[in-house]
C-alpha cells in the first residue's frame, strides 16, 4: 500500500496515519527511500521480530528466464522441500529486485489499468494474497511482488547495509516488496474498490488480535522512515488479517524499477 523513493506492496497492492497501538507516521513524503540513507524510526516501539528457528535453504535451484529476462527460481529439495508443502517460486535476483533482495515467495503479474490480483505461495507458514486497484496506467505493466520474514537470512544486505527492521508494537510478522518493471510511475485511482489490499494468513496463528501496516519512505532530510498506513488497527479473524486501503495516501505511487517496501505488525 507513497511516492516510492527507492525502497518503500499487499495486499500490499500501500500517508496519513491513524490507528490505536500503532506508531505515528512521519511528516516526510511517502516516497520509496534512496538506498544508503541513514535509517530512523518514526516512533520506535517495542521491537519484537518473529522467531523462526528454521528457514528453508535453497538447494538444487533451477532458473527459468521470464519474458522480461528476469529469472524466477524454484526452491526445491533438501530442507526447503521438508518445510514447504510445494516448491516455492522466488525471484531473489537483480533484476527484477533492486536494493534489498527478498528471498521469500515471489509472483510476477500483469497490472492492468483496472487493477490485478496476486497470490504468493506459503513462506515460513505465512501466505499473502490480495489486489492492487484501478490506476493511471494506459497500458498493462509487469509487477513483481515478493515477501520475507527477516528470519534466517531471507533478506540480503545492500552495499553492506542490513535491511532496517520495522520496530513497532507487537511482532512484525511479514515484509513485502513491490517492484514496477514498467517505465511509468503507477498511481492509484480512488474508486469504490480498494486501491490496495493484503490478506495475510499465518498457520501458527497470528500473534495478536489486531495488526497495523507501514511503508518505508524517505523523510524530510533524506533518511529512511517507516510510516504507518491509515485505517488501522485491522482486526485479526482466526488466522487471517486483511489490510485494506480505500484512499490514496499523499504522494503514494510505485515508481519504475524502484522497490516499495511494506511491513505488517500484530499486537494485542
């Protein structure tokens, strides 16, 4: 669910911010940050990262080129085969990803002017699916969406710098990154349907009764800041939480070949 300056998609198809039990949003623009900038937290809470004692290791990978030349790998065999019910499709290369690379499940899909849906495979017991709504595109664009839990090394460093963890109330259960492979910045168009929606299911289940969402943006002085998305907290129902955005946060967009990073934390 911000004008992506680098790094900042759910359904995260994601800055005014609201919500109880969630840190306030930054006064900076909602844009993907530039890599290498110092990272700050808008309002640090109690950081609690998900404890993953075991993570799939990719062994015996095969790479198949996609139509746009970006390889998509199928992690299979070994520990990955034991932990994951099916071979997991990943895209842990550059391209299609840039800056910090997520090694979790990945999907390549075509975003039309009317929108598109996506559905990632299970990664560390979590599945993510959702949609991106109507937008300003005149022709379809290719978008990649990948996830990670920041456990057991499933987020690579970038130029020697570790990815900044989202530090908020409760536990950050999942990160996602959306990358627009087209040449035009994608800007949501407000309508009757959500501009962005993430449906997250945790087999463990979710550690809390409510969840919030945030996007990594560039602050006023160029530093990276996690800014909360409006509409929260979002209630957990069973093992699932749905993050939905109906209005377009100020300066929210998905720039060409620039990573937009999202995080979801659960609490209560």
